[in-house]
C-alpha cells in the first residue's frame, strides 16, 4: 500500500477488522492463568492483612479491565501517529521518571523511590517507561534509517538515550528496571543492524556500570553472595532462594494441586509479586512451569513474527521493542525464581500483583496488535492490486506501464 493510501485508510474500520487472533489468545491465556495463580498466592495474606481474601484478586481484576481498555486505545492509534509524537513521548517518559523525586508525588516503599502517587493512584514509572522507550526508539531508528547502524548516529546517540532513561531508573533504586531498559534499547538497536562491535561495546558498558552499582550498595552484594551460596546464610541472604527451591521440589512433575501450596503460607515474603512463579511450580508442577514458560515463548515468537511482516520500519521497530518489553521481564523473573540469576525485583507480566506492570504489558500488546493489523491491511491492498492488474485489459496495462516510465 502506498504511503498516501495508508494515510487515508489509517482510521478506517478495515484497520481493526482483523486483530491477530493468535496473540489475543495468548494474552487471554496468560491473563487467565495469571489471575488464578494470584488468587491462590494472595488469599491468605489478604485474609490476614486486608478486608477480604479476595482483596488482591479484585484489585488485579479492576487493573486488568483498565489494561484492556489501554490495550484497545493503543491498538486504535495508527503507527504513523505514534511516529509523529515519538519525540513528545520521549520527553513525557523522562518527566514520568522524574515524578518520584518531585514533592507531592513521592511515594517511598521498602527503601526505594520507584513509585509515584498521582492524586490517589500509585504507579511505578519505570514500568510505564518501557512502552515510552519502545515508541521513542522506534521513532529514532526509523528516522535515522541506515545511519542507525553507524557509530555516531547509532551507537553514540543511543548510548546517551540509555544514560538518560536507565540513569533515572537507577536513581529510583530499581536496578532491575534499568537493566530491562538497557536491554530494550540494545535489542532494538541490534534489530536495526547495528554492527556487532558496537553491540559488544554496549553489552560491556552496561555490564560494567551494573557491576559498579552492585558494589555501591551492600544489600545488592549480599544478594549476589546469597545467590552464589544460599546455604551459607540460610536465614538471611539465602532464605528466599532456599524456599524457592523447596516450592519447586514440592511441586514435582504434576504439582500439589491448585490452592494446595505450602510455601505461600508466609514462608516466602511478598510471594504474590516477585516470586509468584514459585506458586506455579509448587501447585502446577513441572507441567505448569513448562506451560507458563511456553506461553511467554509463544508470545515472543508471535511478536517477532509480526515484526517480520510489518509493512514498514516504524512498525518493525515497535513490534520488536514491544515484544522485548513484555518478554524480557518475564524470563528474568522466572529465572530469578529458579535461581538462574540473582534477584532483580521485577514483576512477572500478567501474573504479579500490581497495576503498572499489567497495564504496561497490555499497552505493548496493543502496539503489537496495531502493527499486525497494518500488516494485514498491506497484504489485502497488495492482493487487491494484483487482482486489478490481472483483470485489466492488456492495452490499458501497457499504456499504464508506458505512462509510468514516462
């Protein structure tokens, strides 16, 4: 489809008539299993500390409805419009990340300033920043074109972008969120064709900076030591790791059964957030672990498939970034629960209690659905053009070709 044709038809109903049913089905499954897992993980805590055993479940259900609305809104906005407001989205993302430091918005919890309170709503800006980073980077990479592969316009420019976004998140004492932001920016830069030497320089610089931030805070170093040898301090740094092991061991292959887990009985703190995957392991067993991991793998495969069939560079970059924004935290969270790497304090998308992660993941899903819809439109337009050309009289076609060459 020509740029003019896409411009005219951007708001037509045909753009929304064919949502990607595979992606929709995956998200429905993830959200459904996630809600059921959250109910099982949180009802004891909710019964003890809140007004009802269904307190967290109801909260998450409301947030899921809000997220579904935001997903639809993101889906309805044409990619060309996202590109027009790309710079504004970048500026708004920076402002959002500054909110936890501004008087009147500060909301500190557990020694971190990663939350902000807007009127009566508490949000985690670093979660919403993921969608903003995706849109801004898509705009930047699409406008640079081939230049995005080089040193100055590619590596240097986007290293500065990393310093701004990830730096603000680190100041909020959210190293895990900063790592995810770096991986999204680096992954999108890699998808643009950035040279391997610059990608390696990216990775080395981020790894060195992350290590320095670990050394700067004693509790982060304690997490590393606890991860390397949890048995050395079973009541301290290794406590959660060991009980995470117990949960997966208790689950075995088939699991103890929904609602029958033991570790959620206040052995693992905050199990309804960062360590909710241990509930899957204990109650649904190895089969449940493979099911959830398989759903996220399928989401990643579908997202990258949408990127490959995107009708233009903006859609390609948005699809790659949105896929990374949802799947990277998921695999990091599951890896932490399995002790494949140290704790990062990241939510499991669609599972962990918290509206910021859920709504942000659904916004990214809406962006993916928008790119997929544009791909369908492009294929339909190409097919219609081929049929029109096949039915055109030979003389008219020759005259048209001659006119085109003229």
